[in-house]
C-alpha cells in the first residue's frame, strides 16, 4: 500500500490538488469543473472526509487527521505514484 505523508499540509489544499490531478471519468461532461477551490474542497471534507468520487473524478481517499492518506486506489485510477507526485509538488510550491 502507498501511504502519502501530508503532515503540515491543509487537507483541503491536498484535496483540491488531487482533484486537479485526477483523470476525468468516462461519463464526465464539459460542465464538470477542471479545478475546485480550496474553499470548495474544505466544504466537501466537512461533509465527507472519505472522498470517493468528486464531480465524476475518482479520488478515493480518506482525508482526516494530520498525517496522510492511503493512495493505492487514487493511484490505481490516476497512475502509479500520482498522489505522491501531487503532494510533492504542493511541498515545493
């Protein structure tokens, strides 16, 4: 299993970045937003810290707590190592 350490990062920022990096689903439409704001991500996490699909994009992570998340399902859909690369980019931004 691929655990991605997010210590020190805001979970809403992580979710917004994961969303932006996720592949669109086969049923996605042009109306699906390409990105979400950190505020939108925070509202989503307030409702459901376990994010399965968001606007038809497979996210499949549990973002609660301060340490990180299991990325196996995200990576299976979005490419091996995708979640770690996204978090790494957040840390260097």
